[in-house]
C-alpha cells in the first residue's frame, strides 16, 4: 500500500514498524459542542483507513483522543453556569451518538487530556531538563527556535512561519514563535498541581503525551485535518522529538477541507452545520457515503444536492442487496447457470481492482466506482431466473467491499419487522386469499404510509423498505 506522507509531499510504500501491526493516532475533537461536518471528514476517512488495515490482516491499535480541557470548554461552562467537566462529558456522549450514527467504530483507546495530566507534566519536565522549555511566572513555553527541524511538516523556514502565523506575542516569551506547554491557573478554571504551581496543559502537549503513553515514542501513522498541520502537528513533532530523541511519526496523513456551497465553511459566513443538524434532514449514512465519494486529500463541497446524490447512490446499493436477499430466500436451488458462473468467476477481478484503488493512498472514490460496476454486473445476471447460489456469493462479494467502506450498516432485514408489521402483511395475504381485495388494498396503503412497499412475485411477497 502507498500513502501520501505530508512531510515528504509524496506517496510512499507503507512499511509498519512491527510486521503485521499498525499504530495509528488521530486528533479527536475539543468537546465543547456538537461535531460539525468538517470534523466528520477525518473521523470517517481514517475509520476507513483503520478498517482497511484490519481487512488486510493487520492488528491495528487506533488511538483517538478527546481534548476535555480548553478555553472553549471553559467559556461554554461559564455561559451555561456549569462545570467544564460537565460540558466535556456531555459532548463526549454526543460525539459517540454522531460517530455511531455515521458507522464509525470506536477507537481502541479514547483517552482524555484530563486523564493524562501526570504524563503531560513528566514530558514537560523532560523538555525543561533538556533545555527545550522554560518556565516564566507559572507558564511553561517550548523554545521553537532550538528545535532544528521546526517547520519540516509545513515545509516553511522558521522566518516565514513567524511572519505568516497569527502569533500570541507577549513580554514573557523569549521568542514570538515559542508556544505554551503549561498554563498558569486563572480564577474559576480547572487546574492541577505541578512543579510550576497550579495550572493546566496547553493544547499541543496533550497529544504528544497521550500518543507516547498509549502507542510508544515512534508510531506508524498520525492523521487529522489539513488545518492541523500548523501549528498543532508541527508543535507535536517538535516537542515529541525533542523529548524522546527519535522520529515521532513515520507517516503523516491529512484530509482536505470541506467547503459549503463552494465557500469555506465558517461561522462568520453563516454556513456552519453540525453533523446532528445534517443527519436530522438527510440521515447519517449519506454523510458518510458523501465523505468517501472523493479522494480524502481533495477539497470536498458540501451541499444539499451532494447529500441527496449520496442517498440516491446508497439506495441503488440497498436495492441490489435486498433483491439478492430475496433471491437467497426464495430462489431456486441447484447449480449455478453458465452466466452465473461467469459472473462469480469475475469477482476476483473486481476484488483486485478494489484493492488496487484502496492501496493507492486510500482512493475510496475509485473503490466505490468498482463497487457500482460490480453491482451493475450482478443486477444484469440476476434479471434472469437466478439461483440461491449466485445470490449468496454475490451478497458475500458486495459485503466484503461495503464492510471495508463501512456502508450499508443501516440495512434492515425481515427479522427487523415488528409484530404489528408482520401481522399486517399476514392479514393482507389472508384478505387476498378470501378475495377481499378492498381490505387487502387498505392494508397495502397503510403499509405504504409507513414506508413499506409490498411487491407480489411468483416466489411470494417481497417487502421493500423505502
């Protein structure tokens, strides 16, 4: 597999540190609000990366953190007259609701910054001892200029970063580019005891401390949104490598931005949408499918039309699967026909093409194109008088691809029908047997109002959920 390494700006062969194992870290949300559609992209994309590694037989340890102490959390707590802990816990729970809705697997470990204060303090002490950090009035700063490789991720010299970045300049820091590792406590803020007095960690040091604690000093992949390259990931590299004296990350992977109606998403533009808001209108699964419809590094335009298109694509896949499940249950027994055998023999080629796309820097767009070609070929074949055998093998092939992509997880089966629905279908069948067609039509109309369509076929009644 090749992945695009943000440090070298080129695709590289992926070679894990330990054969058969992958150690991945992804920057999680700062939990002060619902996640927005921009947050959703890295969550979904790197869930697929994790799934693909597991599909290829790797043992994956995936860490995604929660930043649960931050100015935004403190401000939200003050606005709502509650505690930072209460705000963080509330929105961690809301995160899991949205993530589950989008078909995202829970990480191997979901550490919180507040659970790792001891590790953060130890790391800062080591940086001070090595001369990379200094304390001033209870604050601790990192000496960016001392770290020789500073700027290697953003690939800009220190002078350009200093000129172009929005830098918090004050009289305490030795250099404008120095960044905070530990913040002196302010009134009515959460704080912890440290060698420098009561205080709380800076944002960047949290990820470095959690990454080294749960994955080690050097990891395979660190991923996140493109907006995190500078300063967050740049600062992670500096403080981690300065502390441990070894390469921090072998492969940096960053997803592209989300635009809304061809404009950058921002609160000031009034085009800022949470995942929860979008899901109420379109559902969660179209959001996931939309995010995978383009290569993860390209900008993606979020719009009403794009989600409707995503839903239409999912409907095509669901219909194909439901048709196959119906054949699997009601089709003819016996050996496959010659046409069906040709189809099944072609599955290996589809698999090769799917793997080729995914191996090419996680090209989900091309992988989805292969999936639709597969479904089209299956649909053509099963238009004839299909056997159960071809339905079973076709379902297995589709599931193999959709499980990697994490889609079609909202599919309902006949077992999901509740007792009332089963009774209604049975009552309609009985009415038809008794030639009470008015009653049969009434039940059919009621089912239609519930989003259930009944299709009479030679093999029996086919239930279609809209």
